[in-house]
């Protein structure tokens, strides 16, 4: 039976927004945690660590996110885990985000002037203290605008979870479309909802970037 | 944890020709979208930096809408949505259109940044030498601008090639779609997708090499100066 697009359909899409946001939040938190280690590895003085993290980043940045999601989804079964689309999407997006955030944060760590590192070690700080008290606090300031900008990419990336069958906003749009056959209307609304999530972040990122550029001039 | 999985790559290798066909369409779609998208982006960047206000506003809206919505939703709108407005396309054409529309928005912003990096004195010098405005744009503004933003532009193009896997959602016959077809016939999901992921990695490296070659050919005067 064909339904027409009404208030209930709209509410269904709106409730799917929370899954998109939840998936984005998990991928961001997971990706940030792993990404910090990736960034530290990339800037490490130990060559094998640097090579391993460089390879990690290149593999994730050189292959499609969709393939990464497929590999996690089907790969978990190979390893004997019974994985649902929700966990597969969260894990896949976390790994992907960790590579991208790692590469962004590598740049931020390297942007901290060399003299700061030297001053820190001259004061007798070892690597953990040097990172914790001298380098990272300064790198964080530089990292905020591009990280907010990356959040937009991450939210958009969660739409691919629809393809492996997790019901977030895009999948909800497909479901509503299958029931109503009003693709132009349905996907316009879906696009508008994504826009409402992403645009404020884009504006914020641009503003933070300007403010940072003005301060460091 | 024991892994009792029996890897079988025979089914994948048996479909090797089919996979290569898919990879070839991925390359074609990507190259087509890069070339057309670059043209769109140059026009939009020109409009955004020196067009009348309504044009600038329209181009801005285009850029912000595309950059703040997922590619997958853009594909669905073009492939499923446009037919209801009377515009019907085959999956391959819809995929190309979606890719052009998408990369056009990102490339516009990149090229605009390049154009804005050209100093005003350069343009005035060009005009003083008797070049017509279009010639000034072509030789004095565009070429150095493209040289400046070339690395950003080409990494955007490689991202485009990778994101083309998403067009499998409307079953355009590119690499990911082919993989999905083989998967549904053989059920060797993991083997197929690991091979296809490898193919994408190789394609990304090939495009990188291609772009480096183009840089040496077209922007060689930059290398001479170093």
C-alpha cells in the first residue's frame, strides 16, 4: 500500500537523526582516542612506529570508506564474531576517523615550534611530561578548527552505514521512500536535515580558523 | 581465538576480467568527473570572485549545500528524485552527474582560494601589457592559481575516485557494484572486498602518479625556479 508523506513520516526521519548523531559521536570519541596515538606515532622518533602509523593512515586514506565498512562487517564474521550493522558501522567509522584525525593532529603537533620541545627537554621533562605539559596543550589550540571541520565529514560519512543496513537518517529516508514513492520530497528533507547538522559546524570551523589566523598574525 | 575460516580466492580470481571491467568504469567515471568538474569549478570560481551579487549568492548556496550533505543522499536525489521532475538518467549517467556536481563544489572553493592568492599588481601588469581581460584571467590569474592549489585539487580528485564506490548504491556498474554482484553469486564476501580494496589502493596510487606527471608537464616552470 502506498502511503503519502505526512507528519508521521517526517517524525520517523527526525527520530533517525538521533542515530546519525549517536553514530557520529561514537565514531568521533573512538576515532579521537585512537587518533591521538596515531598522531603521536606519526611524530615519534622511533622509526618502526612512524612507518607503521604512516602505513595505517595511507591504507585508510587510500581506500573507500564503504570498502572499510564492508571489510569490518564481513571480516568480523570471518573472525567468528556475530556482528550487527550498528557495531560494524561504529567500528569501521572509528578506524577511519582515527586515521584522518591522526593525520590532522600530526600536522598540529609538528606546528608547535621546535624551540618549545627543546625548552621542555632542557627543563628535564621526559617524553610523557613534554607531550602532556608542553606540546599537546599548544597543539590542541591549533587543532580545534580543522577538527570541527572534520566532524562535518564524519557526520556525512555515517550515511554509508545505510548501505550495510543500519537505520540512520539515510536508511530511514530509503524506508520512507519505499513506502511513499516521493523520492524528491523525501531525499530533499533528508538532505535538509543533514544540512542543519553540518552547516553550523562548517560555519563554526571557518570562524575559529579566522580567529586563530588573526591571533597568530 | 582460533580462526577456522577457509579463505578461498578462486571465486574472486575467476571473475578477474569482470572486476577489471568495473575498475575501468571507475577510472572512466572519475576521469570524466574530474575534467568536467574542473571546468564547472573554474566557471564557478570566476563567478564567485568577480560575478554580480546574485550569481555569487547562487554559487555560494551551491557550494554550501553540496559540502554539507552526504554524497549518498545527493546520488539518491539525482537518480531517484529527478525522474519525478521529468529528468530520467541511466545509473552510469546519474553517477557521473552526481560526481561532477559533488566535486565541482569542493574544487570551486579550492580554485577560488588560488585565484585570491594572485596579487592585484599582477592583474594590473597584465592589463598594462595590453592583454584583454579574458587573456589576463587565462594566463595571469588562472594558471598560477591552479599551480598554487594543485596539491589540494589533486587530493580532492583522489577522494572523488574513492567516493565513487558509493555510486554502487544505484548499481552503476563500477568496481564496487561488480564486487557486490560477485559477492551475491559466490558468497565469498571477505575475499572479494579485500581484493577490491586492494584494487582501489592501486588506483589511488596510479592517480597520484598521473597527477605528479601532469604537474611536471604543465607546471614545469615552477620546478625550474627551485
